């Protein structure tokens, strides 16, 4: 079904989740539950949030941000939470964009 992938190089065999398959399932669920306009509105909102994080941290990639630049422990915790949320926003943008494509193309990624 594509839910897991086998690591061909390991003995005994090891398996890992296929994140692409799980993202496709999430996007498919979103496409079924929301109208295209609602998906587009959600993407706009998420893009605004992403821009706010980029401005706040003066970076375009959350992995480039050091959360330990703060002097106080509570500030480090707040930065960690914000960076984690930012990564979630980026993932959600990807999911909702995929859902939009699925909705607009009758369940396909590219037009038939």
C-alpha cells in the first residue's frame, strides 16, 4: 500500500514510515472536506503566518534559526515553540497546496 518503505541495506530488514504517502492521505482528506475556495483562503492565511515568522526571526528557513541565542530559559522555550509552529505552518502550506491540486484536478495531482 506504500505506507512503509523497506531499508534495503539493513539486515534484518528495517522499515520506516513513508511520509509522502501519509501527507498525500492528509491532503486527500482536506480536499474531500473543504471547497477549493476554503483551501485557497487557508493557504493565504498560512502564508501570512509564515511571513510573520520570517520577519520575527529574520530568516526564511526555520532550521537556520538558533533557539539558544536567547539569554533566559523561558525565552529559549518560547523560541523553540515558535520555530516548531513555523515548521508546522510550512508543512500545512504544502498539504493545503496539494489538497488544492487534488480538488481542482478531480482527485489527480495533474490535470487529466
